[in-house]
C-alpha cells in the first residue's frame, strides 16, 4: 500500500525551515517571508515623492512605479517574497573621519567590496537550494537594481520597520542592514512582525547636515548627500557644498546616530569590513587619481560605479571645505581638467581655500 503523501501545508512549512537553515549557512543575519502584496499607500507615497520632484535626476524612480509598489506588476506569477538581511555594522565610530578635514569620509557600506555582488551571489545560492527542494518553484533574485520595494517588503516580512530616515531599522542590526529580495511562486507562510518603533526619537532628522528630511518618514533626495555624491550628475548646488564637509561618497549621519545601533554587532562578513586605506583616505592622494589609478584603487568597490570624474568632483568639494591652504596646488592643477564639472569644482575649491587663507593672515 502506497504511503499517504504529505499535505501541501506540511511541505510548505518544511520549505520555510529549509530556507531559514540555508540562509543562516550563507551568512544572512535575518530572513522573513511575506505575501506578494503591498498596501496601496506604498504606491501613493511613491507617486507623491515623484510628483514633488524629490527623486531629483533619478528618472528611473518615475518609471514602472506600479511594478515597484506591487510585486505582481513586475512578475504576475509571484506568490511570496523572501526578504533577507545582511549586517554591515562597522567597528567603532562610523563618523570619526568627519573630524579629519585632510581626509575623505566614505560611507561605511562602500569601504570594501560592492555589496550588490556579495548579496546577489548568496541570493543565487539560496535560490538554487529552493529549486532543489521544490522543483515546481520558480524564483527571481533582486539586490537594489530592479523596481522592487525592498524596504516595505522587508518590513512586512518582519525584518524591521522603516525609520524616520526612511531606511530599514532592525532590532538586531540597527540601521546597518543590507536587504536582498527573492520573489517565488511558492506559497510561504508569512513571518510574524517583530515589535519596534522610533517613538519620539528624531536624532536621524536632526543630524542631517543638509536638512534632507522635510518631515519624518519623508526624504528629499535633492538635498541628500548620498544622492548628491553618488547619483547626481553635474555640478553640486552651491548652497549645499559647504554642508557636505569631507563626505566624498555617501553619508552615514542619519544611520549612525540611530539608538537601535547599540544592539548591532560588528559584521562577521570579511568582504564588508573596511579596507584600511578607505577608512580615512588622504584628499591630496585621491585628487591625483587619473582614470586608470581610480579604477585600480576601487576595483570591486561600489565607488567604481560613479566613475573617476564624479568622484574627483566630490573630492574637490571636500578640499574646498577642508580649510587647508596646503591643498591649494591640487585645485590649481585640476582647474585645467578636461571635464568641465571638475574644472569648475576646482575653481570653487581654490577660491574657498584662498579666502580662508586671507582671513587667517
């Protein structure tokens, strides 16, 4: 007599345990499941964000908004979403370099390997494990490069909640959490929500140098230093340049001051720990990078994505804010750069340093 096949629900529960087990083996710090549906307010808030122009020059934010706000608009067959978190919590004070004007401050997540590559490689391995267990399941993996609402989905899957700085906050990793997403046709049991909230805390809003948060839970990317130094092409607005300080790639201020970070342990992933040469790199040395040297220095780094010209533009803004006349020769040299944005930034930095020099005489 043939054995009675297990119920569909029992198989699905086993698949969930299988996913959790292999996610842990792959180094993920958290995993959760949610239905492939998001509340209507996700789309309405996205539309408001774009209508107000707060996406700046990120035209891709205005494209495929329905697909971004609702998984089934991107993939009609999807039934469940698997959200995974990988901590990149740093060792020590993430903002320590801000007090070293001769050095550039690089966002914690960009001080070593490109997290897109690290996380996506592991998502693919986990996806293979899902298919091995359930050959009828189909999967698609995403890491910040497709119209996917990673943060609302991760919050819905119980990884945390979106804080007032709009980023995900985890009870375990604080604000230092990379998110990976897997869409699947498998029907998975949703994970329970974990309690946590920002309460009356507004540290992330108050610390922002450029006042990029018009209100809690809302961001104006046009004033965000991460956007300005990474996504924004062309000259950085004059009024915002002095506020950028020595931040040459990204900004961690709103993340670093989150009180929930006290529960975060330094990341165990070696590929995400800081390279010593990128913790407090010399502005003078960085300003002298040509295209070849730039590509060599930032091989495997997310910084390589913005290219040498945009990076040197950022370095020059930091030099202009450094208040170090010894850096004037770097601005003179770069005033003759073939890139007009670099040349203009060099003139601005030189004028600013020269005015500081005159005031000091």
